[in-house]
C-alpha cells in the first residue's frame, strides 16, 4: 500500500517551511538580481532562520548536517520550496550543490569531504558540475570528448564544457572526463574535483539564456592542460557514469516537486484572478473556457504529484524507480509549461507583464524540457523498459 502521508514531525517541519516561504521568501523576491540571486545581506538572515527552524539541507542525512527523512518528505518539502526561484537557496538545497554534496558524501575521501563537503553544507562556498559539451549530444554523454591523462602523480585534463550552471559563483567544479577510451562506454569516464582558481581552468563566457532567476549563470568552461593531483579523483577510475546516476535520480524528483510548487503558485494566481476579473459584466470564472483551464490544470497537477511521490516512495523502499523517474521528468515538464501558459492567458496582458511572477516562471519553465535529459530520451527510456517487462512476462507465461 502506498502511503505518502507525512508523519507528525514531518508535517510540523512542512508547515514551518510554508510559513517561512509566505512571510519571508516571497517578499524577498523583489530583490533578486538576475544571475546573482539575493544579496547576502538579505539571503544570510533568511538562511539563519531556516537553520534555527531545523530545516537546513534537507537532502542530506543527519550525520552530514541534513534531516535524513527520506525521498517522500524531501519531495513534499521541495513542492513548497519550489514555489519561489530563491526557495531552494534559502533552505540550503540549491542545485548543483545538492547533487555534488551527495557525490562527495558517498564517493569522496575523508580529506575531500572535509575540504569541499563541509563548506558546501555550511554555505561557505558554492560549486558546479561539468558534464555537458557543445559538440556532443547531451542525450548521449558516453560520447564526451574531454579527457584526462595520467602524468606521474597528476592527471592532465583537456576539453571544453558548456551550460555549466553556477560556475560564476563556484569555488570548485566536478568534471567528468574520459580516462580510458578503450573501456566499455559507461566505464570510460571518471570524475575529478578541480578548484576554479586552477590556472588550467578558463571561464570562456556566461551563456545568455531565456530565464534570469538562476544564480551564477550558465558558463562555457575550458580545461587547458589542467593539472590536478591524483587524489582529486572521486571514487575509482571509470566510475564517472555510476556517480552521475547517483545525483541524477534524486535530482529529478526534487526538480519535479519544485515544478509542482511553481504550478501551485501559478494555479492560485489563475483562480484568484478569474474570480475577480470581469468581462461582459461577469467574472472570468463563469466562462466555460476558463473553467476548462482550471479543471484540466487541477487534474494534471494531481497526476504529476502522485507520479512523483510514487517514484520517491519506491526510492525509500529501495526499489528500482528508473522508469518512474523518467515518467515524471517528461510528464511533469509538460504540465508545468501548460499550467503556467494557462495562467498567463487568463491574466491577459497583465500575465505577459512583469507585474506578476508568471512571465518569469514561463521563461524558466521552458528549460524543463531539456535539462536532466530531454523529454524525448525519457520517453524512449520508459517505452524500452515497458517493452522489456512485457517480453519477460510473455516468456514466463510460455514456460
């Protein structure tokens, strides 16, 4: 039996988070600086309030400074935090630091965790993750061209990466590079920790993008004879893709639940405006088209929420949730865009303006169809797994 209900302790934490969002985070949105987020004089007091309420870094286990309350709780919390672009940062769960901290926690040496993980958890430094390359399909990262060669007690990294989110504010980057081109595709690459002030790291440019809420930009980076010590590798040689999957699964669940936060806020704005805005002497809420907008949005949001929580529940049970995670990735991205689009349509020219957060939501939401794997790839993954399950079932029936 599936049970997504929070415990009494968890529900208390969720209510505290909701209160902070409504009383402190939403009012702070007007101070967002594009590409930089909130100024420290506004951000730091908010973060301290979160820490005082025992809500900081919820994605990590307790021994690492987090809450350790499972994937379902993390999903429910991110549904609340995702209603604002600055919510995750205020609560210490902002990407790419979250995924990097999980890799460091599970694959980092004691020295690596002390030098990099602890400062991330304490929000003393920021980080980024470099996998994507301009000339290689992001849908097939086994083809990455950045490579690292051993030279004595050092590795020498050469290549280019792009769309490296948060690189403009990062102290270090986790780089995926090919270390054994002769190995099987998923065993060729390894991960390295590279300090951003390494002379071999070139910050080529901050790539302009549709949205402007993200901190630290989306950078193109060059690694030019970039030398790192042997102990800069995370895990063992050839484990790069294994470690990447460690961060992508949970990351997709938090993305999907944060999208629900955006949907919920857009939905609230749509319904509220439809009730008070009149045309031809009657409220928009009495128009059938608007009623369809509201009903369709409510049904689709419920389906996305239940799919996402089901995936999180399977993860908490230790079950394979890869199919469910791919389902929520493309299904959730579509609903996110559809709900915001309807909300803008109901608001008319007001929705197109910057007087509501809807236009910003809309620009940011387009990327949901692309990052963490394009929709088309996740559809393919789901279909292949379904066909595989059916083949196995038919084979068992014929035995």
